[in-house]
């Protein structure tokens, strides 16, 4: 009760403090919005009287601690910002932009393959109020029939000196193994005074979605998450500690899913990151441990052998469905004179999971060595990356895969006119299939080995010549990809190869503000005995008018495709694009595309497609 009373008094003090400040009307409205957000966080972090006594002491203390940090940050930032900015700068600055796009489509000779008209409205606006930066964005289109509001997902991120607040929809990354880019709806704060760092977030990761067996809707429980990152240091030496906790609300669904095997879960991840530079050496490491409960509906248990999660209080509850995993990533590097070497190691346990990421690779071990060197008076750059990757770390799977990774690149610039570059990579995969043990059937196969080889090579040569009034250049780029796979004792099968090439000539004439590009494209693919070939020329002309305010580009492309020497497609593209800038704030653009596909035989017919795009943009 005392804590709840204290929170109420803090809230009243902040409200009185904001009222006493001499603010303009827009600024006062902005602070009212912040107070509303503050009230929402009070409801999120402060437990009610009914639930306060059901929480463990450590969990209750943690929530109150986070709440006080958020409240104090609002109070300090609001007061310092206004006292320092009033009278020294404009109270309110507004900037942003707006775009309106319309797309028309028509076709002859075939049925229309898209809607005849679509439109898109997008924009952004940024309010700078006494040093606070509050950005807003919006988008609207006629393609989404269920769209009901101009703001689908919105968020603001006001900043002041070393303090930043996130409200609404955002995605943050605290580390690779904890909170890693998952979108959330809620609030977060980022404080970076001097060498200290404090990041705290609280919000919803997933909405509650009821199961619909008719529409095959995948259900999900409402998932809330909390994360905190505390660190100290700079680019040369630092240490950070991350805590991430997410839990599904069991009562967020009216009824438990029946058809879908979806259960409410809980996740707690603890991670430590550090880096250190010692002379020419650099060290980096992150170690994380994750506790995951796959089903909160099963009974709670008492762990026989205590681990790190035995001392986290109410942040995680061990259950019969709970599992524990570890992850480690580290690197050691040396920076020499004209060269550097780095050794990287990563290991992620099978089943490792964090609710703070959409996708996560586990059951892998990577060991790689990378190096680069500069030679010939820094005109030649060479780099290499060689390593090995394997899975089935606990030998519980039927298949075990070991992969050798190697990549090499070079870039040579003998003069300002010439540039030569190339790269080669070789990915070799070795899979060992172990038959399952059957006590009633004896399998004569001990193991079955499977090999896969992927090779990629690319290169390019560029030569520049001409004068300042007429700059010219010739560029060639090519690539080759090859993949082969075979089982033990068999000939290579399922092979595929791809070849691409592009030769281009470019010319830019300053006197007439005109540039020309002529090129030829070549693409060939061989898959399972089927050879596909496409080739064609391309011509593009760009010219600027009216003191470069109006820029027009005309492009024509012709492509012919053959399959096993039999013609398949012949397509001609004509494109006209124009942009006109008015007073650096208004931008008008028009893009017209005509596509004509020619008949190959009596079973096909010619057809045409026309697309026109009009866009208006305004920035302020």
C-alpha cells in the first residue's frame, strides 16, 4: 500500500511540475500526451491491490524499480528540456513530407492481371518541441479492404540529449540471443549518460488471436515482454548485461485451441556481452542462457539440481515443460600494418529459443577464420574467410551435417581508369544419415553419406576514359553458380549451373546534360537436363531540362528466352520516366511502361500491357 501511495504522489508531483512550466499550447498538448503514456505505463507496471500480494517479493520489487526509472526519466527530461530551451530557440519546429501515388493499368489481348487503378498515400511528420523530437508516420491505400484507420501501426521516439523514449510500435535489438528485432507495442527508454547505458522496454509482442477452424486461422496467446540492458564502456572496452522475459497470458483466449497444437509459453533469457581492445588485439564475446516453458498449463515442479534460473525469483517458474539452453559467440582479432586476422567461434544448443526474435538458428557450431591484406601500395585488396559448420551437437538426430565454408575476394585498382574485382566461394556440405535402430529389423546399412557442393564466382572489369565534357566508360560483369549433390556410391545428380553476363557502354555529355547507356545481357541456366537461355540488348537515354529541374529518361529493352533451343518468350519493354522539381519542395513524377509480348507459335497470341504511375511528393 505504501508503494502504491508513493507512486500516486510521484504522479501528482510530475503533473504539478508540468503545469507550472510556461508552455505554449502545442507544447502543453504534447506533455498531456506524455502524461497519458505515463499513466498507461503505471497501469502496466504497477500491480493492482488484488494482484500485488500474489506477486513474489523479487518480482514486485523489479516492477517497482522499472516504474520508478521511467517516472524519474519523464520528470527530469521534461523539466531540463524546457528550462534550457525556452528563449534560446523556436519553441516548435515541424518538418516532414507527403507522397500521393496513383497507378493505372490496362491490357489488350489478355485478361487484366491486376486492378485498373490503385492509389497510395504515405507521409511523415516530425515535431520538434523545445528540443524534443517526436516523429510520426502514416500510410494508406485502397488495396487493403480491412483498413479502417490512417494509422495502422504508429510510434513516436522523442529524444533529448542522452535520453530517448519509445512509445507505440517499435523494434529494438539488445543482443543477438535476447531481444533481437521483434516488433512490440508498448514503451521503452534509452539512457546513455557518459559511458553508462540503460535500456528498458515493456510491451506486447503478440496479440491474442482466437482459433477459427473454418478459415484455418492460426491462434496465438497475448504475449507480453520485459527487457532490460545495463552496460558501461566505450568502443574499446565495454560490458553489458541483458535480461529478457516474455510470458503468454493464459486467459487471453476465450477457449483453448483444439485443432492447432498451440500452448501458452514463457521465456527468460540472461545474457552477458563484453569487448576489449588491448593494443592491436581485440576481444568480443556474448554468453546467453535461455529457459523456455513450452506449456504453462502443465504443473509446476521443483528442480532437483539448482541452476542459474533457481535464483531469479518470480521471473521464471519451472514446469514439467521447461527446458534450458545455452549460446556462446566470441571472436579474437589482430590488426597489423596493412593486414588483419580474426578468429570467430559460435555455438548454439539444439532447441535454443528466444521469444524476442522471429527466427533463430540453433543446433549449430561455427568456427571461422577471416583475414584481409592490402598490397602493391594499397592498390590490391585481398580477403579470405574459411571455416567449418556442423550440427547435431548432442548426437540426437538421425542426420548429421558438416559444412566447409570458404570465400575469397580481391579488388585491384592500378589507376583511376581501371578497376578489376572478383570473388569465389565454395560451400561443401557433408551429411551422414544414420538409420534408426529397430530391434525387430536389421538394417545392413551402417551409414549413408551425402555430399553437396555449391560454388559461386563473379568478376568485373571497368575502364573509364574520355574528357570532362564527355565522360565514357566500359563495364563488364559476369557470374557463375554451380551446385552438385550425390550420395555415397552414386554418380553426381541434381546438378544445376547458372551463368550471367552484362556488357555496358556509358557516356555522359556535360554540355547537353545528356547521358547514354547501351548494354547487352546474357543469362543461361542448366537444371536437370533443361537448358534455359535469355538474352537481349538495352538502350537508355537521360536528359535534363530547365536548369536540371526536369529530368527525363527513355529506356527500351528486348529479351528473348529459349528452352532447349526452342523459343519461349519474346518481350519488348518501353519505359518513359520524367521528374520535375518545383522550389525544392514539390516533386512531380510520371512513369509510363509499355510491355509487348510477341506470339511464338499458333497456340499463342500477341498481347500488350500498359502501366502509368503518377506521383506527387511534398517536403517541408
